């Protein structure tokens, strides 16, 4: 089986890496905070001391990192080590410009695929993520399929572009549900009745995500994604949404919590 180097073991990366380990792939892992790799190492993964060490013998490299700067920093370390024939699946949410920048840096014979995911931690653990794959994904298709259904989106960068579209819709919908619930509160409506009406309408999916438990998408990451989207084109509604999430991310107690915490803040409540 292909030897995999998995870089980035955050809320999403750790369960994704475990899926590949459980499938029998020889797995080397790296994370900036090495302690987060301990459980995977106990299950058979090899811990690398650096990104460069992790990728030297890999057939497939997967990066699942927090954002553009983290990806660029890791790219600085791994690009000189990538061997011809290696496939690099960049699965972070960084936008198409960063993916194209990486594409210009990879050595000849190395195939870069942008393959960001839709879904949260629950789907990462169960292999039900949606994989949005741009570029030539044939060489990594079996690996990606272990993580969830793969949608081929087009040329390199198209997966990253579609991920911004999807996340913009989700985050915007969650903020809209929060404001709708704030209105319901102001009008004295029963909370569960209002939630039920929203869940049964066109914003049902957003309502479900707004009040979800046992999943995780940090407010700081939502800020990063919406900022990428609003830099791509003028989005007045999403600029207002960005202000909501920036206010949440400015609070150290809330910044890394799930976006459901921003819903409570928008409603003017102190607890999730």
C-alpha cells in the first residue's frame, strides 16, 4: 500500500489520519504540538520530528493545516524533500490562490491535488466527509475515498474555490439563523417552537448546524474562511457575518470554540 505522510492533527486531521491507519496504510504523522500524535503512535503510526522527515519516504503527502500561513510554512520545509512520483493532497481550507502558488513550487514529477473537505469532526471519524478534489486526483483517489465520497471539481484550485463557496453558505446561514432566533427572543416566542419552524424551512440545514453539539468548527477558522471569501469579491452580507465572527474570535474563551458559540453571542446569551 502507498506510504502516507499526514501533516496536521487538529480536530479534523486526527480522525482523518486514524481512518487511514485503520485501513492499513503505513502512516507517518507530524504535528506542531507532538503530544497530539500520541494516540496515533500508540496505534502504529510513526511520529516524525519535522515535516521534512515525515515526507522523505512518502508516496502520498496529506496536509490538513489551519490556514494559508501554516501551509506556506510547511511547504517551505517539504518541497525540497518531495520525490518524483509523490502525490501531495492539500486538504486545508486556504483558497485557490494559495493552491496555485503551491502548484508553481512543486518539483517536476510531483502531483499536487487540492482536496479540501466538507463536513465536521463527526463525519471525519466515520469516513463520511465530502472530498472536493481539484487537479489530477487519480493517484490519490483510493486514499481520498477512505475519507469520504470524492467529487472531481475540475482543474487545480477548483476544489479550494468550491470549498470557499460551501463554507461561505454554511457560515452565513448559521449567522442568519442566529439573528432569526434573536428576533424570536425579542418577540417573546417559545425557543423550541422557533427552532422547529426554522428547521422545517429552507434554512433547515443551517439551523441544524447552528445548534449542533459534539462537532467542531472553530470561530477563528470561520473568520479565516469568510475573510478569504470577502477578499475574492464584494460580499456585503458576508462582510456583516464576518464582523459577528471576528467579535467572537476576539474573545480568548470563545475563539477556538465551535461556531455554535457565536450563535449564542449574537442572541445576547452568555452560555452555549
